[in-house]
C-alpha cells in the first residue's frame, strides 16, 4: 500500500527491494533452522531455480537478477550458525570491550583535565625578563602594541596597572606573527 501511495519516490523502490531480499534471507534461515541436514539440497534447489529461464510457475521462487545476492544466500547456507557457547562469549565480550574503551576514554579525559598548564617562566624582575637569550625572549608589548626594550625600561613602576604574561597560542601568533613564538608580556599602563 505504501508503495502505491508513494509510487513517485525513488527510495520506496529501493526499500522494497531491500525488504524483499531480507525476506528471502529470513526464509533461508528458517529452512536451515528447521532442517539443518538439508542445507546442500536447499542450496542446489536455489541455484537451479535461479538458472532456469522461465522460472517455476508455482510462485515459490523469486527471480533475483543479482548474482551477488544469490552468492550471499549460498554463503549464508554454507556457514553454520554459531553455537550457544560462541553466542554467550560474544554477548559477554562485547560489553567488556565497550566498558574498557569507555573507562579508558574517561581516564584520558581526566588526565587532560588534571594536567597542569605549562607554567610560564617566572621572572623575578624586569631585568631577568630582559636578560633572557634573544631566541627565547617573549614579545614585549605596551598596552597591546609592540614595544622595544628601551620603551619598557622607561615606564615607571607607578605608571603600571598590571603586567600580563600571555602564553603562546594560535591567536597570539595570528595577531603578532612569529615574534610571539615564545609568548608575550603586555605592560598595561594606568589610565589617568
């Protein structure tokens, strides 16, 4: 009925084809479960019914045009269904694996959350900061703009509101370029 109502939708035809294939696989499984000793005979019957030109008029076979689907059906008939111990082992092992993965991911996220941020180099004085080797010296800023060492030295301590130590990150590199590879120190003056 759904196929008649939605005749114009292409997914309806694909869904109907998949439903028909699933019905065939379910019928194959039911036959094998009822008569496991007749697997070979049933497989031969399937193969013969697919190879006949006109098909059987009794209506109990479905002429699939897909060789891969026929192969899938025959492989399913060839394989034995898993025994009870194998099913129990699978049902037991899968939750254990999932629990292990979940606990490992929680443990990893907890380690990331608990890991201290890389502590910035502590400078006891402005002199310590300015004496660092040229390759490892942070970028000097005054009120957010680049500043020279001489400009920073000329600022009286009473004129400073605060000193911000900015660790190296993507936004700092984007704003100031490679000069900020070792972070930056921003000297913020008091507003008067």
